[in-house]
C-alpha cells in the first residue's frame, strides 16, 4: 500500500467504524482478506490497491468490513497520521498529529 503506508508502519484499525468512500479498510471478500482503499464509483463499490500492479476488485454481493484505518505511525518517526471522515464533504481528511493538513 505504498506510498501511503510503508512496509513497516503500524496501523490502528477501528472495527466499529462504518466504511465510507476513500477509507482505508480491512475487508473480507470471497474468503480472502484485503487491506485496500474503499471507493464508490456511481453505484459500484471497489477495493483499490495503491500498487498499480494489483487490479481493483469490484465488490459484488456480500462482503465484511473488518475495520477502517483511523491512525498510522511510521516506525522510528514522531508524526502520527490520522484519517477522519469529514461529516460535511463525506471525504477522508488527512491530519498530522491531530491537526488538519493543508492540501
């Protein structure tokens, strides 16, 4: 999932968070577990890997959201990265140390 998540980063998953567009999530689908970004395109839902070598997965039928990423920390680095659902735009906001990062 690089460049967003490095190989040895620590991610905090909230199993109670409802999945939403652009969330990074752990999803169980057709017997496999995926760590990918959840995207809604029209009425279709996809799991998208940030590595272009992996195909997008269209979610057809049932799937289980194990949890959504709410925080990540790079090993041996101080900044913490948070992802918050913007209740107005319904998009994910990226923050550093709990403060909104300018886009």
